[in-house]
């Protein structure tokens, strides 16, 4: 394995490109990593991120939505259904946007640390 800093591998994964070479996409579908990189031929099939990306995504999104929840609930005079729709839609959109990026970040970190892969 080529020596590469964890920070660089994580940044490349966050961009959803190959953490090793940064020249090819890391995913073939929304959350499906490529079997191997088209450029450097690194095998990505065995690097599994499992639940880490979902946990990180929810942690970030919920911390972003908490102040908005407080503002919508206690500062504005809205019907009770309005904050639910606003927060639900915004939360869903942010989760869908961040999840593949977090998965790429975790794949880059797992690869850069040389963690055992299944």
C-alpha cells in the first residue's frame, strides 16, 4: 500500500473519488462502491464502512437541525404541522446529500489506516 496521509485519503473519499489516486469515482451507484478503481486498480470491494457513515451523517444533520427546531418551535407562531414538514424535509435532504460523502470518508479512513478488511 502506498503511503498516504489519513487526512488526504479522507478528503478524497469525501469528494467520492478514489482515496488512493483521486482519479476515478469511488461509487458505481448511490452507495455502492466500485469493485476496483478504474485508474489505480485498488480493490475497494473488501473495504466495508458498515454503520459508521449512517451514524456520522445523523450526528451532523441532527446537530444542524437542533437550533432550527428551537427557532421554529419556540420563536415562530406556526401551526404544529409546519415544523414537522420543514424539519423532516430538510433532514431527509441533508441525510441523502451527506450519506455517500460520509461513506467515502470512512472508506478512505479505513483504507489509510490499513485496518483489516473482510
